[in-house]
C-alpha cells in the first residue's frame, strides 16, 4: 500500500532499449553463423523502484515492447504479475507468440517479477521459494569456427581454470556435411577436458536422425553425455528415434514459446531433459508453468543461455539439472550488468542479499553499443 493514500501502487512506465555487441571472434554452429548479438532490455518504474528484464532478439523487439505492450502494462498492479502476463499474451495474439512477440513478452515479464521482488525487498529466489542455494552450470561455446588453439583455450579455461566439470561444443558443421571434422573436434574436446569432466555436444538440428546415431557411434570413445538437438526440434519422432538409439541424453526445447510446445515435446518421449529459455518462452511466468509440465512427465529441466537471468528461477525449480554458461551471453551480461555471477567450482549462487535478481544495468558501459536501427 502507498502510505499516504492507502492505495496499491501502479506501474508508472515501461521503456525498452537495444544494444548490439560484436562477438569477440567469428562464431557459428551447425546451422547458423553470426558476428554480433543484440541485447534488448525492458525497464519498469513504480514509486521510484526499477525492475529490469531482458532478452536476446532483433532491435525491433524494443519497439514492439514500447508500441504494443506499454499501454497494457502501465497502470497495472506490480504485485499481480501473472495477470499482467495474461494481458500481454492477449495483446500480441495477432503477432503470434513464437518469435519477436514472445521475446518481448518474456523481457517484460522478467522485469515485472524483478520489480515486484524489489518492491517487497526480496531476492527473486526467495520470492519464488528456493529449492537449493547453488545452481550447477556447464560451459558452453566451442563454436565450429574455432580452431584447435581457441578450442583448447576455452575448454581448458572452464575445466581447469574455473573448475566447471561439464562443457559443451557445437557440432553438425555446415548443416551436417562435415562429419569428419565433427568427430575430430569431439575427440579433441575429450582430450582437453580429461577423463572425468562431462562432454556435451550440440548439433543445432543439423543432422538427420540416423546420421546423428552414426556420429555418436563413431564417437563412442569420447563418452558424450549430452546430445542437444541432434535433429530439428520440430522433428519429435526423429528426436525420439535418436534418444532410443544413443547412450547420451538427448535434449531440446530452447525454442519453446509456450506451455503447449513443451507438453507436446514431453508427451512424444522426445527428450531425456527439457530445455527451457525464459527469454523466449514467456518469462519467469511461463518458465515455472513449463517446468511443471516437465515434472509431470518425470523429466528434469535445463536453463538455456542467459545465465544471470535464469539463476534465481533455476534455484527455485525442483528437478533442475543445470544452467548453460553460454560464452556470448556471459560476456554480454558481465559487461551490461553490475552483479554478474561467478561460476567457479561449477555452480553459481544467486545473491539473496540483494532484491530482485540483484543486477544493475550499466548504461554508461553499454552506450557505444546502442542500436538505433
């Protein structure tokens, strides 16, 4: 309540800004190459308190937030986050949830939860309700564009430098046409990380189902523990076929845009672990609902990318397996936010002494990356 009036406060404003940050080296996976990443940040104000959320999306996402979501969000009760989420989803109906509109809703929903927690002077993990204090992470990068020296440096830095006992590289180079190099890079990764660390690979949908099985057969000595998107995540039958034929756990779900997507993937028996990305699926509100779907199918969940955004909700999620410590987003979030987390020892610990997600946007540091497109 507002002391002077006895009335509940209302959200005063919603703004969004985009920054485009170049990569520190050429990057590619099995089906895409890129040289920059765009961070879109949504900020809410209420009674002098700021809530912050973000996503990774084209700069047009910032315009969509201000032009289509601001009128829906401004004036609403900051305590009633699920109700605000419902109204945002309704507002973007004709734009469809998958893609830009869903990313916009995600960023604003995260900002809404952050605002609520800060108004209550609670950390997000305490607002959601903690399951544990530490969140396991895995180092993620190993792009197909990296040469041997860069691969050795990155993987060795995670395992020996930071003590992260699980790492992931990209495979499926050139849409699955460079299998020989994929096999060589998997062997190299195992050599670099030693016999004890877990090795994960991500084909980003580059292979056919039986091709993926053959690649894993050729790499049996490398003991791959996690095979991500061996085929397109739309190919649920293909995912299930691979899952039934390989020793590695099959994972997918990063492109999930709503609870129905995750229900279909789980019901199809397509994955051993469901990936959820709160910057894409609809924010923390839809993350929590989707994690419940996974639990109903006796499946663990893994947070996809944006590690500093996911840390608190991950720590509040039963059945969490781990969180992706993705090279691009780690670099950007460490630059953009004060309070970024440290993965030393293979876990991150959300800051429960600070309200919200505990991060403060460094607008001065980001000024030169401002996207005016």
